[in-house]
C-alpha cells in the first residue's frame, strides 16, 4: 500500500498540516519568485533607461562632435583658401620682382656696355687725335728746332744751349704723349695681339712693383672688343694687386677651355672678404658688368690671408688675331717676366 492513502487513513491532521505547510511553502516561493521578477523588471527598466540616456548622450555628443568637426573643417578650408590666396599673391609678387630684377640687370648691363663702348670710342678718338695732331705739331716743332740749330751754327752758344734744352723738352713731351696714347688704347693690342700685349703689361707691372709675375698665355679666338675687355680686366686686376694685395707673386693665365676663353689672375697677397663691399669701390663691379655685357662671367675667390683669384670666362669669338702674339702652336709657356 502506498504511503499517502495510508497517511490519509491513519493521520488526517498530519496530512492537513503537511498540506498547509506545502501550501505555505508554495506561497512563499511563489511570492519570492514574483518579488524577484518584479525586482528584475524594475532593474531592467532602470538599465534600459540608463542605456537610453547614455545612447541619447552619445548621440548628442556625436552630433556635437560632428558639428564641431564640420565647423572646424569649414574654418580650415577658409584658412587654407586664404593661405593659398596669400601664397599665390606672394608667388606672383616674387615672380614679378624676379622679372623686375632681371629686367633692371639687363638694362644696367646694356647701359654699362653702352657706356664702356662710348668710353673706349672716346679714348680711341683721343688717342688718334693725340697721335695725329699733337704728334704732327711736336714733330714740326722738333724740325723747326733742328733747323734753327743748324742756322745758328756755333755763333750763339747760349741760344744753342736753350735750343738743346728745348729739344730735350720736346722729346720728353713726345715720350709722354706715347705713354698717354698707350694708356688710352694700347696700340700693341691691334699690332701685336692680346698675348704680347698682356706680356708687356705684366712685364711693366713687374718692373714697377718689384713683384714676380708668372705668365701662362695662349693665343685665343676673341674679337677686338673682347680682347680689349680682357686687357682692361687684367689691367684693373694688377692695379688692385699693386694697390691692395701686398703680394709677392702673381700668376696670369690665358687659355681656351671648350668654347670658352678663360683668364685667371691670382696673387698670394692678403686677400679680402668679397661679401664686405666697400662703398667707393667700382673697379671690380665695373669689371663684372663689362664681362656680363660680353656674355661671359666673372668669379672672384678671396679670403683674408689667402690671396685673391679672379677668373673670367668669355665665349670664343673670332679666330686668334692675325697680329696675335704668343706661341704659333698654341702651347702655353710659364715664365717669370721679372
Ligand atoms: N687683389 C686684391 N687683394 C686684396 N684686396 C683686394 C684685391 N682686389 C680688390 N681688393 C679689395 O676689394 C676692394 C674693391 O676693389 P675695387 O677694384 O672694386 O675698388 P678699388 O680698387 O678700391 O677702387 P677703384 O678700382 O674704384 O679705384 C678694394 O678696395 C680692396 O679692398
Ligand atoms: Mg680697383
């Protein structure tokens, strides 16, 4: 027999109590379940509210960030546009200034060329006048003096002495005239050519300054005008050496490299800083413009205590002058001229 029918039969109160206990237990567990469920529901509500609030917050923050990003990008685009505009203006200004500088330099170079040509023409004219007119007058004066001298014979010794003095003076004036003419325009340039003329210049400089001048000169293909530019450059360069360098030795070179004629003048003197431009110095500047006007370039290397080197390049022009000195085979030679 099973346990429950036996219990119903033997102890109905116990069964009732057991039922009551079970019902109570069931009620309590049901109550707990519903309480827990209610709690759970409440926390879920809260969580979903919190979640909702954070979602709204995140969405709001995202929207604000996007808005800020939008404004930032817009501002950056405006700034970039302004910057581009400014850059374009600066670039245009820069370009305009470069063009202006190039134009002015070209004008200055042309003006220098014109002035130098006019100056050389004027010097040539003066040299010609001195040679032709003054030369003729002096020769005629010397002839007259010689005639008077022969007429006087031995009659007037005092007048003879005066006449001898006059002839001496005339000879001095003729020598002075020659020097001035040579200085104005070296006749040797046309008669003997550039190499011989530079050798004469170097020799005379060595004699007057006491410096040792080494020449390495080759005949080069330049026209008469460029010959004169080279001559004037060397003239100015050695004048500077005599004036400023306190040198002991000087090296002068003339030769051809490819389609360029190269002239170098170097000294072992005190040197100087080419960037520190003294106010009243026009020799080097004039030389630079003159070389530029001939389509060449001039480089100057110098520093205090290390001597000075001037290097000039000129494009080749005419064949070496017919009267040009120097070696026939074009070989250079290096020899001291003093
Ligand atoms: N060979 C050299 N050695 C040392 N200093 C030099 C030499 N050549 C030029 N200088 C320096 O460079 C300066 C400029 O020379 P530049 O020939 O232009 O002018 P300058 O000789 O002083 O005057 P100018 O030639 O107008 O009569 C000189 O004053 C001198 O200080
Ligand atoms: Mg000078």
